[in-house]
């Protein structure tokens, strides 16, 4: 082995999202907590941003029409994480397609940085690691509001056991 695979990073991303889904099912009021991460005004908007990026980048990778940001839910936990599940299902399909060209460049317009050209591989890893980064920010924000995530978020705990 020379590096982590896309499948391993996707598994970490999905496992992390599932833990967050459980936490927000337990604390649905946390969606209304004020938030200043990524120009979001509430935690619900940050979660929308996380899953919107996953879905919209996945749609770019699949050469599908891009879902309008306003059409991505932020009202409740189930709807938010259903968007994540849609993105992950599409990514899993792409990852098993041996004919898919991960080195092909794609140009697209971002919401904040203008037009970008990147390989599909770069877009894939950005989408997966973007979520992880924002979940770490979210953990700090919620901890400041008295809600502590019970799960370990570091990649180390994807293959380690506590003794």
C-alpha cells in the first residue's frame, strides 16, 4: 500500500456523517445554534453547505445537472443527511467503474472562487475532505454550546481499537 484509497476516505466521510446524523437526531435544537463558519448563520445552514458540496461535486463528477443550492434541504436532520446519502451512493457507483477517467479535467463555476479547472480526482478528494474539515469546525462550535460529540472523529479510530 502506498496511500489511502478513495474508498477508504469515502468510508471515513460516510462514517463521520452517520455519527453526526445520530447526534442531531438526539439534539435537533442544535440546528438553530448561531454559526459563523463559511458565512452560515446557523448550524443547519452549515450542514446544508456540507451536504450541498458533496452532492454538487458528485453531480459534476457524474456529468449530471447540478442541483440548485436553494433546493438542498436544511430544515431537518433526516432531509439533510438524505442528501449526503444520495451523494455517497453516486460516488460509490463512480468508484467501481473501471472505465471512469479520474484524470480528466473539468471546468466549473464555484459559488465563491469563480471558475476552476481541476481533475476529477482532485474534485473527488476535495468533496470528501471538505466535509471532514467542516465537521471538525462544527464539533468545536457545538462544544461551546454544551453539546459534545460522543464519537471519535480522527481517522485513527477507523481501524484502531481502544484497550
